[in-house]
């Protein structure tokens, strides 16, 4: 029995759908950030899967994944800094509290 790409794509799809569901349903900014990271990891998995099955002798998918991980790390650092500043001003990380901020 040969392992095809579908055995790898189904878990990536499940990860992406779980992340999307978490992002849409949560109101806590930390939980939304974790859901966003889950979706980005599913996309990274797809980069590697398609590279492995379409172009096995090349490394473009791996390089795209490394760049995506680096960008996700920078995005997470900036998002955490923004969440900390919001928490300092509103004493809450609830998204519904953002309309109560004073500029």
C-alpha cells in the first residue's frame, strides 16, 4: 500500500478548519492568536506536502515553509506586544472591550 498525498492533506485540512473555527468563535485575543498560528501551521504542512509529492528533488516548498515560520514568529511577537498594550489600557483581552478604548 502506497501512502498518497491525501493521507497528509486530511490532517492539514482538519488543522486549518479547527483554527478557522477557533478564530471565528473565540473572543479572547490570545485564543484567536493561537487559532491563527494553527492555520499557519496547516498551510506550512501543505507547502511541504505539495513539494514532496510534486517536486521531490527540489526544496522550494521547504524554503517557503522556513520563511513562513519566520514570518509567523515575527507576527506572533508583534501580536503579543499589541495584546499586552491593550491589556494595560483595558485590563482585558476580550475583543468586545476594544471599542471602549480611548485614543
